[in-house]
C-alpha cells in the first residue's frame, strides 16, 4: 500500500571534476501533495558510475585486476533502507581517475561510505532527501602492464638451475664428508 510504492530514477549527470553533490527528494507536482512526515527515501542503486558508460567493460578488456574493477561500480545492486521517519541516507564518494598506460581511455574508481542522517525537528516540514556527495582525488592511478622480457626469463631460469646445481653439489659434498667420517670412526673402533 503506502510504503510499497516508489519511483524509479534513471539518467546521466555531467559534473565538473570538482567536489559537489546531488540529491534525490520527493516533491509535489501538479495536484499531488507530499506529506513530509510520511516520505521515505529508502532506495536501491542499480547502477552508479563516473565516466563512460562502458568503463567497466573497457577495464575488463584491459586486464585490470578484479579488485580494481569492483571499485568502478561499488554501489551497483545495493539497497539503502531507513527505518524511521525523517531519516535519509547520505552517501560519500571519493573518485579517483585511472589510466591504463598506452591507452587513451580513462575510467574512474570510487570508494563509498554511507550513513543515515536524522532530520532536525525544526525541519519536519521538509521532505528528506537521499544525498550523494562526491570528491575527485587530485591523484590518479596509472596501471602499467607488466611482462617479463625474454632475457629476464632466461636470467631467472639460469639462476634457478645454478642454485639447484649448487645445492646438489653442497649436499653431495656433505654426504661424502659424513660417510668418510663414519667409515673412519667405524674402522678405528674395530
């Protein structure tokens, strides 16, 4: 009935790379009245990201580590429920641009924290609003693909083989020394 109804919001916002916020608030339109005392701004985020819409696919194609890909859309599929009247979820997003070396495309990672804010008693005539505050980091992440060159591989291979040969020779020498000492000790006792 009353608490099972809701709205679906979809769209794109273009924001400058400076700190800011956007909010979602129920307001009356036309002949409809909104009772602020009964307004509930619980919500589910189906998708929220910065940058190009296909940034997650680009990151996956660029062999970006999985733990970085999860930070492109950390809010996707999450529910934010308020339990009381005059409460509103507040979201704080830190956004970091990420570049893949050798590619021109940029994608954005973000970290998210949230809390539920209780409205003051003097603001009971205002409808609560779900607020998203974002801040762009002045730092940037650069992902460099790392691969070994053929001569680094050969050097590592020869180092492993040389180390193995040295250990085998040391072990063989130790076994010979111990067996000679044991034979001498047994010969002297008889």
